[in-house]
C-alpha cells in the first residue's frame, strides 16, 4: 500500500462505515470465544470450541485488524477522528448502573403482581438483591474513586514492621491470587494505617481564646484571632510538609490556597454568614504536634455574639474524638457552656474543660474558679469532668505546658496505642481468613467444611443482608414520625409553662426544652434500631465464621457498633428565643387551653419547621451509618460468600498449583521453614 490512491469524502464515509461494522462483528466473535471459556451463568452458545481453535480465531482477528488499519491509514481515512465515543470507563459505569437497576427490579414488591410470596421467599429475595447490588456498588466505587487501586504503592510507604509488614504481604498475595473478595477489607485497613487521626476540637464562646490557644500549640499565628466573631467555618488543621489550605465549596468545587488566605474563608468579617458557601477548610501545617495523626479543629464561637457559624459548630460537635470547651477564667460558667458539654457527653465524645486567660486571676482566685467549675459541672451533668487552667501569656507558659504533659499527652499516647493494637488485631484476623481461602483452594472439594455447613452459612449471611434492606425502610418511617410530633412538643411546652411552683418556665425556654425532648426520643429510637441491626449483622458474621472455620479461635474484626457517634442536634435557633410566659397561663382551669392557643399562634410554625429539618438530618445521618455498616458487613461477609461459592463448585487444585498455594501459606503463616520471610512463589 503506497498511499497513492485517494478517496473523496463520501467514499471515505462508506469505507469507514463498512470497516467499523466488520470490526464490530469481529468483536462479537471475540465475545463468543470469551463466553465459551468463562463461567458465565447463562451461556448463549454451547462450548464446543477447542483451545487451539480459540487461539487461531484470536490470532486471525488480530491479523485482520492490522491489515485493515494499515489500509485505512494508507488511504488517508481518519478512523480516530470518526470515533466520537464515550470513554470505556464511562460506558462500564453506565452499564453497571443498569445492572443495579436490574437487581432492584428483583425486589419482592415488583413480583407481587405475579402472585403471592411466602415469607421465606421474600427474605431470600431481599438478601440476594442486597448482596448483588452491594457487589456492584463496591465495583462502582473502586472505578469512580480509585479507592485502593494503588495499594501496592501506598503500602510501600508504610512501616516495614507490625501491621504494615503484614498488610504488605497480604496485598501481594491477594494481587497474585486474584482474591478480590478480600480487597474491601484490605482497603479499609490501609486507610486506617495511613490515617490514624485523632480529632481534638476546641469549642467555646466568642472571644474565649480558642484560636489563640491553637496558635500557641502549633507554634504559629496562622489562625485569625480577635474580640469579635472571627471563625465562620470549622477549620481542620492537619500535618503537611509545607503550609497550605484546601477549600471545599458547596457543589463539589475545591481550591488550593496559601495558608495566609485562611481569613478570606474562615472569618465572619470577610465571609459573613458563610456567603462563599464554604463546606470544609483543611489547613496543613508542618507542626511536630500533628506528625503522629493529631488533627486540631477550630470551631466558630457560641453565644450571643455568634452568627450562623454557631450552627456549624453544633453540627460538628458530636464528631470529635476529644472536645475541649474553653471558658474564660474571668467569667463564670454559664448555661451555654454547660449545654455544649452536655451535647458532647450525650454524643459519646470525651470532654475536658479549660479555664482560659488564667493570667487574669491570682493563684487563689484561680484555684477557687477551678473548684467552682468542677462542682457546677458535677451538679448540672451528674459526672465529673477534667478541669485545667491555661494561658497563652508568656508569663504563664507553665500552665499550658502542665496541661499538655498531665492531660493531653496521656490521652494521645493511649489513643495511638489502642489504634495500633486494633489495626494489628484486624490485620491478623484478615490473615487468618486469607490463609483459610488459600487452604480451601488447595484442597478444593475435599476441604474440611461439610456441605451442610457451607449452605447454612450462606443462609445466615443472606438473612442478615435482608435485614439491612428492612432497616432502610424502618429508618425512613422512624424519621418521618419525628416531623409529626409538633402537637406533642407544644403540649409538653404548655405543661412546663403552667406547672405549679415558683420555677415556672418562660415560653421560649419551655418550647426549646420540649423540642429537644421530642428530638431526643426520635433519635433514641433510630439509634436503637441501628444498634439492633449492627448486633444482628455481627452475630451473622460470627455464626458464618464458626461454620466456616471450625476449631479456629481467631475472631474477626468487630462490626464497629460503638462507632455510631455524631447524632445530629436540633437547630434550636429556628425557634423564637424571647417568648415571655403568657399571662393567660395563670387563668384558673382554662389556663392550659389558653396557653396552648397562644403558643400555637406564636410558635407552631417555627416548631414544625424545626422538627421537619431535624427529621431530614436524622434520616440522612442514620442512612449514612447504615451505609457504613453495609460496607463493613460486605467486607467480612464477602470473604465467606466467595469461599462458599468456590468450595461448592471447585475440585482440587493441580499438584503444581497446590505447591504454589502451600508456599504462599508458608510465607503468610511464618512457618519454621520460612519464618516470616517475604517469599514470592515462582510463577
């Protein structure tokens, strides 16, 4: 082909259309060959192609395409320019979305029109649909976000000892043996290895000294300070080799800035009421304090001077690992300080009180202030909380250093120790599961697990998956019930307003207290539902482990039921703050009815909006918790499901294959012949 022949545009389009059609037909032939060689469940063709014929077909198609491509190139026909197609990854993701829809269409509600379903059949169907849809969702997440795609490179940065060394070995075995079912569990452990974060958040009233304290701890005046509200959005300070700022906006946009630009986004003066719609601020600083995974969080101030940033603080408050509540030593503890600590305690987050600006008091006055604060907190909260005095003044640096050494460092050291122990325990459990899978591959159908046990384990995991599906509907129903409690909350508030005695509440306070009680009842119900589901999933995984690993004493990773923190808080600022106690409340007999009418007229609309907003945030929180629970369950149950399918369908491994698997086991288990050596079996 010397390229002398030329074709006009119409001729080129016709030639290209025929070439494209021929290439598509050849692709269909390749699919037929591939389908005959794979374990496709619904085979379209009888597998009557010999391996030699398959190789001949592939090589001939490859040669055909090379010749066709050379002709198109010589004829000056631009095949690439014609192909305005989507990327392969996009097409795969779109196709997976249709696969998910097909799985959802298997739900029982779509089959009832074809006849009644027995309870056992419905349970089985929901469990299978959940399992299959979760597999597709996991694959979609991996393809979209690349989570774990670079595990080998990431683990090369890990410590070559302890859990890091074990995870490196596991990654190599999973990659070589294509044990994809263990990948989600490994990804989670690698993420924990990379991010042993401990979030220490600082709360307090406006001008209580939060930013000044953090600047002193960081050794840099990077956080803006002032006597007016300056922090409009929580700022997370993490370790980085050079100072930098990452800003995340509503809508998903992210920007990188210099650390000096922080006031543009974090202060009320330059970003009033968060008009820039900033969602997250991550400040990276090369501070030694942050090197071991400590994350500091500067939150917007609370109190009468605070602005919309206070809502951001209240929504973040339950998510920290340790909450420091700063109270100026020069001002007494007030109701808002106590309420902040109460929210931390109710959310399950450890809390500590710091009397800031301690240099303003003499030694005796400071000691009295600390004793008063401890007693007041014990009286109001029913528990003792640590109280310490600090100051950023150079003349009182001993107070800050004393707090760091006596209170902060022991907490951080204990956290690091517990995190490392937990990671090693989970990595060891994963090693046991991988070793069991390697043994089952080597032994095949002659494995030690009876068929009845395999089928029982499969049924147990299927019922647990069905429970997850049912929980989603129950959560939505429980959250919906909260928004219908307006009249109940009004009745509570009226009862508080007209109750006897001298301590009868103003209407504003009574209304807020009633709203909190109603929201607490709804949240307790949803949390109880989640905890029950978590326990059921844990029991199912343990039962499957008992059936699949008879005689094994190794317990797998817990489902993490204790990780359910961060319950949303009702946005009380949506209610009128200064409602006086109505005079009609003192009218004999009719007082309660008149007070109810008065309160409905003044506050029913605002109360309904608050409960509506809280029910939405409660449902969103619960579904996030359920999604995380689903991920943890799939990571563990998927291992057993894959092993069950393999044992029920596979025969024994060939001798050379068995030898390779035994060598992997020797490396993984650190036998005397191979004491923990990083041995890679030859291919």
